[in-house]
C-alpha cells in the first residue's frame, strides 16, 4: 500500500532548457533530501523530457537506497504512439523505465481528450510533495503545479 505522506510526484516540461546534467544532479539532491524526510515513493508521468530525467534519477538513487520506488503513472498504453515527436532513443528509454519501475499504473487504456490531465491529477492526488521543473505559465506542467497547490501539496521548484 502506497502512503500519500511518503510519496512525492514529479511534473515538468518535455523540453529541457537547462543543462540536463545539472538538472539531473538537482533532482538527485532533491530526492535524497526527500528520502531523508522519509519519502519512499516517487511518481512520474512517463513523458519524455523531465519525467524521464526524474525517473532516471530515482532509479540511479535506488542503487544507494534500495527501499525507494519509482511509480510510473501513465495516461494510456504506449503514449509515444500518439505523440509524434518521440525519438527512437526516447521510446527505448520509456520501455526501459517501464521495466525498471516498481509499479506501472495506467489511468486509462487508450488516448482520449483530457487523459493527460487525468494522469496529472492522479499523480498529485496520491502525493504530498510535488517536485516541478517549470519555466512556462501555461500547459500541463503549469496546470499540475496549480492543482498541487490547490490540494495543499508542498511544491519544490527546481
């Protein structure tokens, strides 16, 4: 049973404008701080960009902290088939993350209008902290951060 008080979620843009290595290090530092506060579960939405980077950070830290878990919350099966901008490397990474995650949750079977928002709300509803990489005030990341704030989650901005 996953405990909301020990769960943090990630949200962020698909395009990373900062140094990916620096952002990866910052995510690792943030996750280690959360582990120190008793967090065990880390939810990510499976998108390319920040979601994938954050997932990789959790998996890297799992080597040092075997008690932690990556929970992938995906909007539907094989989301890369609906989004045409995925590269072969990103698809391979997505498949590998699904294999390495402690748990994979699909919020629905197939694409429909609003399914990404449903996925984002699920991530927030089962978390007490939201770690975000946000540089735009519109789109799914902005929606998720606003929703998390409305739900009383602690927001950690990277």
